[in-house]
C-alpha cells in the first residue's frame, strides 16, 4: 500500500520546513516531484539530496502570491511530466498581531500568503488534474484554523487557516466528479525555520506542555504519514477531511 511510483507530486513551499520534509517522504515512496518556492538554490540542494531515491525532481522558482508565476509553474510542470497527480499546498507565512492592533498591511500579507495563494495554486494545478480525471489535493492548514489560542495574538493567521479549512471542503465537493479529492492537514507545533525562535522559548515550551496532551513538539517527518495516506490511491474515498496532526491539542 501507499506506493507512489509513477505519480507526480507538486509541493509549494518546498525549500525548507514541512515542505522539504514531505518532499523526502514522497520521494521515499517513489514519487517524482515538482518542487516550488521562492528560493531556487534551496530547491536545487534538496533535489540533489533526493537523487538517492532515484526519482525525478523539477525545481521551479515561484511566488505563490503571484497568479502569473503560479500559472507558469503549472504549465512548466505539465510540459515536463505530462500530468500532476498530487498537489500539496504548503507555502505560507504570517504577520502576527491581535485584532486591535493589526495593520492593514499585516492582515493583507497573511491573507495573500496563506489563503489567496492556495486558491491560485489549486486553480492552476486542478485544471491539469481535471484533464486526467485524477487528483489528490492536500492543503496544509493549521490547528489554529480550528481553534483560538491564548499563547500569542495572531488573528490573521487564525482567519486565513480557517479559510483554508472550509476552502478544502468546498473544493472537495466541487471536484469529486472529476475523481479529484481534496483534504487538509492541520499541523500542531512543529519546529521549522519560521517557528523555531518562538517554540524554543521557555514561556512557549511551558504553554505547549500544558496544552498538548502528548507533551512535546512534533518531530521531523511526523507529518509525512498523513500526507502520504491522503496522496495515495488507497485514499480514493477520503475527501473533505480535516486531519489534525497536533499531539492532541485540538482534542482538549
């Protein structure tokens, strides 16, 4: 089960963090990869690392907040591979602030990066999937898209990721007729380039231990099993699902 040999998996935000981790996971299952991010040199270094799996990697410099760049990336992927079977909408960032103090710029930056980008990329790659009557779309939302929090003020991030959660349900319902599934993963606290400075503080570590039943941060690679499952042929009857991988944070 879960053999992805012959499948083409496109991943946004693949230059570091969860995106790079999932790329390693998919390559280990035999999938060819379309790696997208703004930092091309990082993608090329990752592609070199993944050669040991004997899979093909196409690296594309792409700003997912720019529809023209997204459309060009999808076109290039289709020209090289002829298809895209799996899309992982992983790219994201955020400006953290509370509702009373957040600026228009902070709000718009977060919405563009975390929500509008998911629409642009899904539209472009979903149209490729429609031609082949096959697709697996996996949106990386956040447990913060399901609940609020008292550790830090980040209202735009909660809002954008909540949007991704229901975007996932809408797309699942709309594209099912084309044999395309759409599901979301809601990660908990994973140490990445964007989060490590916050997570390593004593205050946040204490908050995590009080609120995460498992009592620790997520380890590298612990998101991969969920992504591989949702990308597989075996998950053909799974669509519109929101899967928290959060150590139990949203269970209590």
